[in-house]
C-alpha cells in the first residue's frame, strides 16, 4: 500500500524513503478526513479514503520514478570526456517540487475535489496533482542546502598540473 511495496524506486531517484513517508502522511490524512466527513456513509469511509489516496498519489509518484530513470540514464550514458570538462553536468538534481512538497497540505487542499471526482464530478487535471515541477502551489519554505562538492572531488586525479 505504501513505499516500495506499492511503487519501487531506483536508487537514482533519491525518493524511496521520502515517497513512503508522503504515502503514510497522505493515507493518514485521508483516513482522518473521510472518518470525520458526515457526507460519506460509514461503510464507504475507508474505501473512499483508499480511492482518493490512489488518485492523489499516482501521478506524483510516477513523475518521481521517471526522474530517477532520467538520472540513471544521465549517469549510465554519460560521455566521460565531456564530464571531465564539466563535472557539474552529472550533478544529482535536487528539485523543489520533490523535496519541498507539503504532502498533508496538498491532500487537505485536494480532498473535496478528489471526493467530487470520485462521485462522478469534474476530473482533476494532472497538472493539479503535484505531478510536475510547475504543479505544486504549496512548497515548504526551507533554507537552501549549504552542500557544495569540494573542488578536489571533481578535479581530475590524473591531472598533475593542479595542486591540492
């Protein structure tokens, strides 16, 4: 239902654990919302939560998985002569739409729309499902990561003209 059991990730996605956490947050939030929603009959509370969970998570997870495939291809198909000239060309992307997504806020914002769609209402456009870089309106505000690759790690170890 959650994490790799539901949607395994390549290691190059750097998303296996974080998507499992998002799954747990989404599922817990939806179970809470459907449990307290007086419009949903008791026998439909859990099935409704599960259907909405799948609807709200599927496209985001699929996009995160595709990102891992892009990184894998970037690394495994790299032209190493070009990489020597530009080591940053194979830098691991750390994109806000993946790393700063506020899953609980997103689920709470989309709940009524997803419930309406489940009842035959208007279909939610994929661009609203946190499936791409432009779709997430609510990003967690975080300071930039102060991580920089030390110069000696990207220098050519066979080049003796540079001093360390």
